[in-house]
């Protein structure tokens, strides 16, 4: 049975029977996920620094670390496929972090931070949802599916926190 603690221990065979086109599609899909996970990792890190609430700070740190682990899992798969992992951050991610910092400073409340984290998690969720629609070898698809389930639960949790805070 699968358990979240097993993430990072999945193996992807370097001898998968996939053609070069499938391999390129898989690497591109995985790299898109690395980018959104890294962006979320950094945004949650900024959110943890911007909030005054200790429980929210701990939640944001936990999500930041988890998105970082997801990105590391995906990078390992990319390397096993013979690809090069994407750069650590995107321009839209950097813009989102700056926007969060300005919004938190101007509004000075946790609702603004929660809403921005929810939007970021929605982007991550969308990227994973798109990735699950690609025809991928099981060894690639399964870790993506596992991440997606966790991301969906995190998104719903953030949505509920936003509802409570508003």
C-alpha cells in the first residue's frame, strides 16, 4: 500500500521501454512540475516569513519543504530518463513572491497571505492535473499521481482556511 512517507523512494528504471518522443514528452511534463513545485516552495517560504501566526508559519514551512521534496523527486526521475531538470525558479514565481510580500506588508493580515498561497497551490494543482492526462509510463505516472493527491488535499485545506479567515 502506498504511503506519503514513501515519496522519494520510488524508482524509475533507466531501461523503460519508451521511445524518444515519449521520453521527451515525459521530461517536458516533469520539468513543468518541477517549476511549479519550486515556485510554490519559495512562495510558502516567503509566506512563512510574512505571517505573524505561529500555526500558519509552521503550515507554510511544512508545505514549502514538501513542495521542495516533490521537486527533488521529479528531478530524480528526469535524470533517470536522461534529461536535464528545469531551472529552480520561474519569472512568474518570483513575481508571485514579490506580490505576496507587498500585499502582506500593505494589508498586514493573514487572509491576504492565505489567498496568495491558495492561488499558488491552485497553479500547482492545475499543472499536476494536466500532467495526469498525459500518457506516461507507470513508473513516471505513479509518483505524479501521488503528488497530485497530496496537492489536492493541501489546496482544499487552504481553501477552508481562507473561508474561515474571511
